[in-house]
C-alpha cells in the first residue's frame, strides 16, 4: 500500500541497485555530493520534490515507488547462483533485485488466483542421479524426453521467471520463499542452455533446500542432477553407440533437447564412450564453434504457459499489465522483463477457461 506522506529511503537504494548505478554516478547526475546523496539513502534527509522527480527519471521508477513499504526481503544466503564465479557484484545485485520485484508480483498473483502448489520432494539425502530418477518416477515421466521444462516446472508449482540482463555471465538462479520454489533464467542464452540451467536449478531446489546452495560441490551435484534428469540413463544407453561420431551427436541431441556438449558429457559419465573419445569430440565441437553457437539448434524458445493464462483471465476482468505495474509501483516494462516479454498476441487463444480467480474458489491447473 502506498503511503503518500512518507518517503521510503530503502526504496531509493533498491532502485539504484536494480539499475546497477553507483552512488558516485547518480550523485554526479543530480549535481550533489556523494555524502548528500547518501543521506537520502540512509534516511537522514528526504530529497526535495524536484530532486526526487529527477531521481525517478534517472532510475526509471515512478515516483510512487519511493513511497511504498519496504520490498519483500530475500535471504541471499539461500539463493543458488549458476556461474557465480564469473558474475560481478553489480550483475548479481541487479538480478536479485529483479527477483524481489518478482516476489511482489507473485504475491499479487496469489491474492488473485489459486496457483498450483509445490510438488517438489525433499531429496537432500539422495545422490544426484538417484534424485533425478526418483523425481521422474514421482512425476510419472519415465524415460520420456522433456518437451518443455518450463511447462513441467509450472505444473509442479515452481514459479518460473525470466531475466533480461545484458550479460553472458549470468545463467540462472533459484530459491525457496515461504515454501514456494522460484527459478529465474537468463533469456539471452541458447534454448538448450536455458533448459539445462532450469534443470540445474531444479536440482538445487530438491537437493539443497535446507543447506548451503553455493560452492563447487553443490554446483557439481546440480549439474549431475540436470544431466540425469534431462537424459535418463536407460534412454541414453538404448539410443547410443560406442562408435559415436560428431554427426550422430548433432542429430541425437534433438531427441533430448540438450546441447551437443551436454550430451557428449553424459555419454562419458555413463562410460558409453571413452575418455579419449570424449576429449576428441569436445575438441571437435570447440573447433567448429559449437560450444557457443549450438548446432542443429532449437529455434523456438520455451515460454511460460501459466502467465498467458493468467493475463488472459485478467484481461477478461479488464485488468491490464499496466494496472498490475501501478499496484507494484513500477513501470510495465519491469514486469515484461520477468515474464518472457509476453505480448498481447502471445496471450490470445485458449487456456483462460481453465483459470479462475480466487473469488471462484477454483484452481489453475497447468498441463505439462
């Protein structure tokens, strides 16, 4: 709720961190000293109206944003970050603050809809490969390839959001908040890489819910889980050959919808190919540039199935994305970046009939 008489200095710091701007940079833009600006952020002084309007313009947040209650807190110690070693503090902070906006959007959705409840088991005592097999069994997937991992995750109660950060150093991150699992994925990666990232974060959610979600060991465990979850052993063994060629690899990867590099790693882990074959194929993939530009690539990016249904229903109630943004004190573009940049065209069509608001006391079901 907006309190128009009380400026919230914590919101100012939040906005600056979200935009990746330093105190020195922003104080220079509004022509005051860093100390004077810091007084605004630490609550010792309230910026004059004209200064706040200038800050609003620079940081690209409506002035009402700075009169809202404190943002929903996020315990960063429980956040799993993929590729943390390559990530700058600036990029990490931008992504985390985007996550906090997503938490407020998610809270808004919960006030309107009965969304799918979490169906993620706690498999902390399992080896990653066994956890992947167990989860496939519990979700009745068997050995089938996962056609769309975002749809599957949403059907199991995971809140999946996109990140549109302009960097290649951030892949994805995840966390639990009030018993709800969240996954954020960088949409600037290849589809194959994004699918593996999502499976990797799923591994963190079920393997490391009650422990440290960072470090080389847990990252390795999440990688092993993702590999086994996307490429189940029985399926890979039955379809592979010891005389693996690059052409076979590029063709076969489309069955599991994974990268060529991920498939060759899986073949090596299962001892289907030798260490020498693994190195030879990896070198060949690298020489041809296939470590960055995926061969035989998936062309259509996987998008949310839940969110278009949500907005289709809201539109029937004459509630727009701009209305939601106004409630959250942000511009609609801030929400777009979290929602796979949904457009009205993408929101047309069926699906809304299965979604009802809380007043109807029914549940939204997402078919994977």
